[in-house]
C-alpha cells in the first residue's frame, strides 16, 4: 500500500512540486537555523485584499506539503513593509485631506484615517492579521518598522554600507540614465519632518556606518544606517531581508518576476543564499485589469466572506496559480459548488488521488465531510422562486427534498442558505429579465404542466420519446418525484415537441421561469422546489404574471 510520503513525493499537485524544490536545498544537511523559513511580504499601503491572502494561503499549502515529505521543522513569517513611505493616498479610505499632509512618511508614522489605531500602517497590519486569523493560518507576524528600529537588521545594514558599491552596481543596471543620477539604495528618514527621502548619498561611510546627504532644502545631514534612521529601497530591501533572515521560500506576483535577478543578486552580495521562488499570475477585475490595493477594484476578503464560506476562497486560490484569473462576484457560486464536489469525491479516492485533490491542500490532509445536499447554485434558484427573506424559508423546501437534513446536522448547507439569499438579493435579483414563451415553448410548457400533474401523462411522454428514438425499452420503476425521473420527463417533453437543440428548450425554461439565460439541472430544481409549486410557477408564467 502506498504511504502518504511516497504519494506526496510523486504527486503532480503544484504545492508538492514546490515543496520538493525546497527540500532539495537541504538534501546534504539540515538548515543551521534549525527550521525552514517560508515568508510572505505585505505592502500595507492600503486595505488588505484577496491577493495578499492568496500569498499566505498558497504558501501555507506548500508548507503543509513540505511537512509531509520532510521532518525538518518549518515557520511561516508574514512580513509587513510598514516602514515604506506613503507615496500616495489610497482612494478608498476616509480623511483624504488629513492623509495628504503625511505623504512620504513611513506608514507607521501616518495617523490612522479610521481613528482606531496609532498609525495607518498598524491599522492595515491589524486588518491583515484579523483576516489571516479568520482562516486559522499558523504564522508569525513581523513589522519592518520593528525590525529596523529594534536593531534586528543592524548587522545587515552595516554590511549593506560595506557592499554599497556592489549593490548600486546591480541596481543601476536596471534603471534609466536619469534615475541613475539620483538613485541610492539607502532611504534616510528626515530627522525633522519624518519623511522618507529619495535623495542621492554624498557619502556612505562603511567604517562609521553612516550616510551623508542633502535634504530637499539643501541642508546636509549625517545619519547612522542603524536603529531605524535609514531604510532600504524596496528592491534592495527584498534581498537584504532574505539574507538577514535566511529565507528559504517566497512567492510573489508576476509583476515582480523581472526583479528576481536583482533580489537574488543583492541577497548573495550580502552573503545570503537566495530562496526558492514561485511566481503566480495576477488577479483581474471584471474588466480584465489587475486588481490594486489603492484602487480597491478587486474583491476584499470581507466582501467574499459576505457571500460564501472561507473554504471556497481557499479553493479559488488553489486553482491554477500560474494562470491569470478573473476575480469577480460571479466566480463565487462556482467555487462553492466545485469545492463541495471535490469534498464528496475525496473519501472514495486512493491516496495517490487524494494528495492531488485540492481539498487535501486546503485542509492540510484532513478535509471534512461535505453536508451540502443541495448545490449553492440550486439554492440561488430556490431563493429566486421561494420569496424567502430568511434562510428558514428555504429550509422548508430543503427538508422536503432531503428529509434527513437539518441546520444542526448540515451546518455548511445552513450557512450556504443564508449566503445564497444575500447573493441572490445583491447580484441575481437586479439582473433578472423574464420573458413570455413563444408559441412553440408555450405548447411544450402546457404539456409539461399536464405531465407534472399526472403520472400517467408523464409516463406517456417518456414512452413517446423512446418510441421516436426507436427504443422499445420498458420504462423503469422509479420515484415519480425523484431528480432523475423529473429530469428525464423534462427532457422527453422537449424532445416530443421537436426542439432541434434541447439546449434551446432548457434555456427557454430558465428565461421564462427564472429570468436567467442559464440555470440548474431542471429536474433537480423541480424536486427541490416541489412538483406542485413548479406547476404553479409555470402557470403564472403562461398567464404572463412573471414577465408582466
């Protein structure tokens, strides 16, 4: 029998592929620091967004995969670049005028526009940690401000002064000529204004560990590079941090990929070993544009969690990280249903298949049992026709469809019912457009009503469909109210009315009865909503009440 570790070592799931690369770093000896360090970086210039969460979620998946194939301890460090200067005011926060007065100051020196924390940087850090804690991530949080001011980076900053010319040689090759004239990898914090200064250095004294420069008013200053008086530009900072902390793995977006040789080169100049990298594709908004913290044009974590459980977001993050994905409201129902499909498949899979199942990685090898006996997409359609404003109104239909189900025994379904009502109200209901049936569709709908009212008529429809297909197969004895029978019946009515493409028949059902061009497996919908209720719905549509 295949062991978990053996299955993991040959798995083609991307977290295991990345974990094996990290393990190869220590095939000869274990890390001197005693653990493998996974790191994620966060720029708290705006409110945390899903892309930030994605880095932590995906890195956690790789970390869990590594722990299966290796006994070396691991740590995950979530590092916030909160000493960066606020170069522009985010458009999606209050007190814009107040913030403008603090432009170019480190984010941890900018007042919190929400008035809740002692700085904007700390506010955004707290938001990030709250979101990460919601998902139960095992991580350590690190603040650049704390690391710079406490002296944790002092040794590496002194070395940066000693290697200043080598670092500058790497950086200058990547800059335009005009930018080369004023660039310095050191950014001093002005002793009076507190602003992060982007000015050239007049002198870098490695022996004394100081830098000398003129400020914007032409006054000369000399500051130590230690103790939080100076920080590094973001690209050198990347490499310095890798060297200082001996980082083993870090992922970042495709927009950083061209900087990888810079990060690696500076890390090596400072005596470090460059970590393993993983470059993921960017998330896109509804218009196919990159999502941005400052624009706020993507979904926030809170927004996603208003309409679906956390696991659906983790599932979205797992899928094809090297493919650009549209991240908008309409992906949520699909993610919920696909996640539960994978959950249901997991128990019956062999271990080789289980380690390739996304839910293994989402739940660290211990996925729960799915209790979603009704798909989320079906709950949305039920919300459309049930007229319910509270999830209890949906449960009357659910319990008739699945008598063994209950809010207590099916908590994921109960939660999804509440989410479905919110999602329907905000995104589906405003887009509904009902139409009247054509004459051909009306005749078919009238026959469907007759068949739903009479088992004899229903069986006749099925027999006619079989005869037209040249089949004399006896009709199976099935539950007249089952999903399968009702789906076969709807199919048969469409066939018997000569729809050349049955997609047109089902599309008509959706547009006439549900106000949408796409919809559920219609037999399942009838079983959930109820035969009598569906008859009443069709009769209302035929009377023009839905499209009126």
